[in-house]
């Protein structure tokens, strides 16, 4: 039976090793080869992703690529990071991965030995852009605007509760319960650039306006595949909570 860490290579390892766009493809070829070879050792390759648990929801309405869903309550492990969509995604995934596998500089030697504390991977990896807060005592500079703040989270397996989840040794990773919530969604298959995410978010908001749906929070970008999957085969979504 393959280990959870092997399975996670496809979700987190490749997520951190690759980024979309021209600069992403110029990254170290050696790094890409290492992760691709590792992925090939996992039974079923990328098909293994489809066996990972996903948040439970009821489809209330479907209209081509658009959908209105009612999600069941869930628990997430999340971290707030700064950067553009690609760099924030890499850093956030790295930090949450360390929590899931009880590893990294903040994990004690005892935690690292406790294989039973390791948490199964789930899909999707979700990022939400935080509202920018500008201090009145500081100048607004072009450099300050070049980075955004994102909240990245992994949904915890449904078998866990807040009481049974391992405690995070890294204070940057927090655990939060999310109640039952309606979400409007749009599914797309493109490069995960900030421009494409903004375009799909705009399309979803237009659909919501036509349906009379009112947003109840910020848009979230959900990625179901590692960036190694060709763009036309990817499953990505924008999710917006609605009242």
C-alpha cells in the first residue's frame, strides 16, 4: 500500500515545484524530472488524485460550467501568506504540508515519529485573496502593491473533528471549522495565472447577478490538479460564498 506521503507528491510536491506562465516553465529541469519520476512510482499516476477525499456538497442548480452548491460543514488547516498567486501558493502549500506530515522545523522529534498523526490528503487546494489593509502611517508604494495576501487552506478529512486533529506546532498554520455554506462555482481548464483567475471570477459574478445571488465573502480559487497536468485537462474552480 502506498504511503500518504507518496500520494501527496502529486498534490503538494508538484504544486511547489512548478508554477504557471513563462517563468514557471523556465524553472530547474532537474527539479521537474525528480518530481515526475516520483509521481510515476505512485500506482495509477495522476489517476490516483481521483481517489482523494473531496468536500461533500449538494448540487442545487447547474448551468453549463456554473453551479450552485450547498457544502456540508468542514474543517480546514489554513495559512496566510504574501506574494503573487504562484509564490503564495508554493509557500502556503509547503507550510500546510509540514503540518499534515508532522515535519519541518516546528515539529518535535516525537511528532515526526508519530506516523499515526499524519493526515490523509484531500482535494482541492484552495486560495482566497485577502482584502488589502493599508496603514495610514505608511506611504503606498509600487513595491507594496506588487504583493498580495492570500489565505490558503486544505480541507481536513471528514473523519476528524476539532478535538481529534493533531495540534499544529507552527503558529502560522491554524485550524478552523466552517459551517454549512452555499457557494456559487465556475469550472475552467486554463493556466492558473492571476489574469485567468480574475477573468473566471468576473464571469461567475456576472452569472450570480443574473440569478440574483448575493456574495457572502471573497472569491476562492480551487485547484484539483498539480500544475504538471496539461491546461486543457485541468480541473480548476472559482468558488464564491453566497447568502
